[in-house]
């Protein structure tokens, strides 16, 4: 049974040791990083840089503690993420969100290059066949996966499995395009974006949010407008669909397949590491209803709970869910809008997705165990 270490976000004394950064330092010491990382070994600190407007990410102060912890055992850390928008813009987003060499104490690099095409095709399972894993994550011998636990409109819950899968795989492969990238998880078939003009309010949010300019509204001869979509350029990230509040856009998908494909891609990413070379830190802080890649972060739906560390991705996900589902929904939040009550499955009620399949499937694929023992700091 895997051990999952937990530090609560509650502070009882006005003392640095009782702060969450102070507790993270202690967690890292107790967890004993010498069991995982060697002197001079390069260690990726994989996080999510967020987006312009989505500021509720894993804060740089925590990344700094992790970097310092890795350095204290003689290994060489760097902070990284795969590109979500064009690389130079994404580095600027990281910088605006406070993630840079100075704040983190380590280089901040893009895991799949400025164009998101530096990746390597590796075998996946029955659903995906092959996936394009970012070259940095593929090649680095060790990794700390830093994950902001939250809801997600498509995954229901976004945690470590999703961070491995969507975060370790590039948007596109140089030759095979989106079909070997994240888009292969998001959609099915040819991934044709459907637009329903009768539902469209012409708010243009989809056009504004598209990182590739693949959506354009053009005038028709009768004075109307139609949506034009660049099928070749689009990497099927689904952001346009997620921001559309009128259900006027649809990328064909299948929830069960999506959850299973996340576990499959996570397994592929992990297959590039030797045993016990990846550790997981889940931040149960600023638990928002949606993904860190959205153009804005709503207020949290669950109060900060704390930080978990484990070397088993399935165990840490189960422990995270167990803690989140016991928490009270916060007032004046999306949970309140949906009249979610204490004891309800808040993650399911917010996005109506069978998120638990991700974790069950990851266990079936042998990534870890849902049975764990919680060690309270
Ligand atoms: S799925 Fe939508 S937002 Fe994403 S690249 Fe394609 S058109 Fe743009
Ligand atoms: S986001 Fe939806 S409603 Fe707004 S312009 Fe795009 S398709 Fe139309």
C-alpha cells in the first residue's frame, strides 16, 4: 500500500514552520528525496504555467521550495511545461504569473520547444496507438510532477493523471499533427469542429481564445456572418468549445473514451522513466471549477485543503479526491450557483463528468493503487 504524505493548509500558529511553504519544506524532507534523485541528475519540475488571466496556479513560492529541495540532494532541477499557446507567448505568460528563473531558482524551459513540435512518438494503448511525448519529458531521467488539483469541464477533475497525459504530450506532432497529440484525447474521428449558427450569439469568445487563430468570422453576401475554421491549423485543444456559453460549438467526443485515454497517455509518459524516478505533489489549493489553461480563473469552489506528496500517481489522486469530496462547497462560488451541498460529489455536480474513470483506468494499467495510507505531517 502506498504512503501519501499530507500537510494541511490550516495554520494554527503565526510561525513560518506552520505556513504552507514551511510545511512543504518539511514534507520534502520527510519524504526524503535522496530515495529518488541522484547527485548531478537533471530533474524536471513539471508544472502548468497557467494562462493570461488564470492566475490560480501552483504558486512560484512552492516551485521554489521544490527546486531548493532537489538542489539540497545535489540534483539539478529545472521548471518546465509543454506549450499551450505559441511558445514565446507561453514563456511570457509564465513570467507574468511569476514563474521565471529568478523566482524559481532554476531555469524555466519549454518541454516541447517554441513551436510545441519537439516530441517523440512512443507506443500508447488501444485507444491512442501512439502519442507524441515532449522531448524534454521523454529524455529527462527524473521528474517532480507538480499538479494544481481542480475541476475541469471535460475531465471533471484535473489532477496528476491529467497533468501527466495532457501535460506530457504535445499538442501536435511534426508529421502526424494533432492525431498523435493531445487532440487525440479530446476528440474522436476526424475531430471536425461543428458550429451551430442558430445557437451562436456572435460573442467571438471562441475566436479570441483560439491560440492558433484557427477561427475567424467572415461576412456573408447577405450581411450576416459565418464561422470559418482552419481544419489544418487547429490542434483540437477544445478551448473554443469550452468558452462557448451557448453550446454553439461541438468537437465530437466520448467521455468514457476521454477518461481512459488520459490514463493511457499518462502510462505512455511514465514509460519513459525508470521505476521510482517520478514523484507527485498535488496542491489542493485555490480549487477552481475549471482548468488552468482557461482565459480566466473563477473563485475557488472548495477551501484550500493542503499539499499531498507520493510516489504513486493513483494513490495521490485517490487521496486528493477523498479529501476534496469531504470538503464543504464554498459560498459565492460556482458550487453555490449550482446549489451543491456538503456531502454531494461536488466535482461531478459542477461539470457532470465521470472523472473517477481516469483513476480506475490508471490503476488497471498498473500505474499504482487506489489503496493508500495517509501520513499526516
Ligand atoms: S480546438 Fe478551437 S481553440 Fe483549439 S486550436 Fe482548434 S479552433 Fe482553436
Ligand atoms: S463562443 Fe460560441 S456563441 Fe460565441 S461566437 Fe463562438 S460559437 Fe458563437
